[in-house]
């Protein structure tokens, strides 16, 4: 497949524009996750998980692992910038996070590995809802430590066979693990990422983050709701959104007296 190696601008005036082609764990857990971190095929991954299921109940805590980083990207800080190869529309492209600044919100989510089990349910769920994010001027970006060749093979695999099929957004390759590390989701001794998700506003600031452990999938509905709440308070800076707020519902004034209007109505 042909690709262009020189990076080009990711964003244009069009709604969608991409560039041209172009301490932690007991030993049983380490053994299992090392197998995951360098799979030779989807069959080897399934074999690894089969081996995993036969471990003792105490070692099943291996899905509750730890990540560590020296500098966590806390909410309210600028998102760490990166430029990396990605797969989109079965082609290789370049993605640079900072090129979205001033143009779009970004949903940036990390997942552990290609050709696994929880991961495709999340990735396809975000793709199936992509049009809704697009209406909110938001781009979705998926990231794992796999190569672009692994991403491409997974996209070319039918969903009924555990693949992804065509996606509506790019899958980014973080083979150096530098992106996962900079966002504080890297499991260092396994070399894979936790299920981190970050909502980044048009100024490039992280406004929301969640990090799930390996065995827990994320909710597209909750991501959408949080994005809508974020956009609402940025458009209405004198208001705040109470628990479970959805568009069309009553918001609140962050004032001791004015907030009583909200509380008296519920």
C-alpha cells in the first residue's frame, strides 16, 4: 500500500480532513501480559487468554495493574503534543494533535492491544457513533502500542471474526510508547496502555479524563454526555452542570443564592 512519508496538515476548512496517504505484578501476571505485549497473531493472543483463565483466582488480579509516569497530564493542563503514524480509510497517514487547536475538540482514547476482546467493542462503538461526535465539532482518535501494520490488518478483518472493519476515525500507532507515557496510562513493565480517555478542548486543554483498568470497557454514552456538558459550560460560563446533566435539562448558577432556583425545582 502506498503512503506519503512527509507529514501534511491534518486539519483544513472542511469538516473532515486528513493528510495524504502516507513492583507491580506477581510473576504469573507478568508472564501472561508479556505474552500479550508481543503477539505474533490473534491465535497467540487467544491462547494467552486461555492460559490466563486457568490461573489461580488470586492471580486473576492481573487485570488490575498499575501504571506510572513522572508527569501526569492533569485536567486543566495543556495536552502533551505528539505526531505519529496512523491508519485511516485503510491508508497510512500522519496525525499531529496540536493541529486540532482552534479547530476541534478531541476525544483521545487509549486501549491495550489489537486483536483482543474488550478493545474492539469500544473501538467499533465509537466508530458507529462518529457522526454524533462530528456534529459536535469533535474528532475521535484511538491509540495503542501496536504498529500501523497491525492496525491495518485488524481493520481489514471482519467484525464477525473479531476485527474492526472500516472505521470512521484514525487508529494511531504508539510503538515507541511515548504517547502512552506522556498521558500517564503506560504500564511500564508490560509495555501496554490502560484504557485512558481524554476530552481535549479547542484550546488544547484537557478538560476530562478517565482511566479504566484492562478488563473494564468504556461508555460512549457517558463520553458523549460529558462532552456535551463541557461544551455547554464553555458556551455559558456563568452556569454549571449538575450530576447526570443532559442537553435540554436545567443547569445551575454557581452562586449560594441563585443556585436555590435549581434546588427548588428538583
